[in-house]
C-alpha cells in the first residue's frame, strides 16, 4: 500500500482510500478489465463507492500515466496497470487483450509527417488476430 501511496503522490494525485483501491485493482490484474469490472471489485472493499467515482479515478490515473487505457474499436475501454512500453494483441473473435512483452521500437517521424501544430504525446501498438482458443472454434 505504501508503494501505491508513493505513486499517487509522485504523480500529484490526492491520496484517498477509493483511489488507492482502484489503482490496487488495476495493478493486480493482467486481463485488461473494463471500468465496470474494476468497479465491481473495488465495491467489495468500498460498498458505498459509485461507478462514477471509479470511472473518474481511472481517467485521472490514465491522464497522469499510472494506467494505460486500451480502446479496441469494438468495445468499451479497458485498463492496463502495466505502464511500461509494450504492445497489445486483441483477439477479433473473443475480444480478449494480451500483452506482447517484446520491445517495440517507436515509430520515427520526420518534421513534415504530422499535421501542422499537432503535438504527439504517446504511441501505442495494437495487433489484431485470433487467439488459440478461438482458432479451434468452427467459425474461425
């Protein structure tokens, strides 16, 4: 818990029991949960917490770089507590998200590659395919 408190303070986020609980849940999971899944888990410790509080906390954690927001186009946002540089693999059949633990070099862009005035803040790589379990299903 002390490590989580330190992280929040280092990122200039006020420390509250609710924020600590949300961050703890996201960091403990490897399955890229939705805000709803995180809410249900946090609610076990904090029954009075609202979904809105969990969602707003996730957005603050994302903006401050403590969680990654993975946004597959076909689904609601998912959250990843592993903030080191890595790619995501998304199964187009079951929509599970897997981490690709391989260093991916960043895209190198030249001065004229971006629209005028555009400020690039981050890069992410999402690879689409079909997971092993879904490949064994008849429709894949």
